[in-house]
C-alpha cells in the first residue's frame, strides 16, 4: 500500500459509522501529521488505538447477544448482523465485519507504513 493508499484507508476508517470517537481522533491526528515531524508520534497513537478497538469476530458475536446491542442498534439490525457474523465466522473470518474494524485490520497488517 503506498502512502496515498494508506491515507485513503485511514480516511475510510475515520468516516465509517462504526468508528468510535477515540479512533476517529487518532486517525485524524495521523492524517493531519502526515509529512510532518509529528507523524511518528501520531502513528504510534493510531496503532495503539487500532489494537484496542479492532474486535475479534467472537467478541462481536458476544456483543450482538447482549441487551446493550439491542438498545444501541435495534432488534432487527442485531438479527441481521448476527446472521452476517455467523457467515463471517463460518468462512474463517477472525475479525468484526464492520467497516471500521475491516479497515483497521488492513491498516494494522501494514502498520509500518504509517511511520513512512
């Protein structure tokens, strides 16, 4: 992934509806720091936040079984997401299937490029 592709991927994660406020802030900080002396520090923060926030498929499935998920997302959405999660897990998926986590997995796989 070249630098422009990494920038686009971080922007994609930051814009995802499933991206938490802390990850949005870390992603935006990195985007603002690209090409400056602050890039390394911002990259470290972004990697740390991604490592904390990207969820396993098992953690996602556990969340979807909770009342908190129903309260946050609604019963219909939880039912739909549970079915999608079962398919992801059955096909060998290891991580949450939301856009923020999927993009986060891609970034973490190439995290050294955040520092370049």
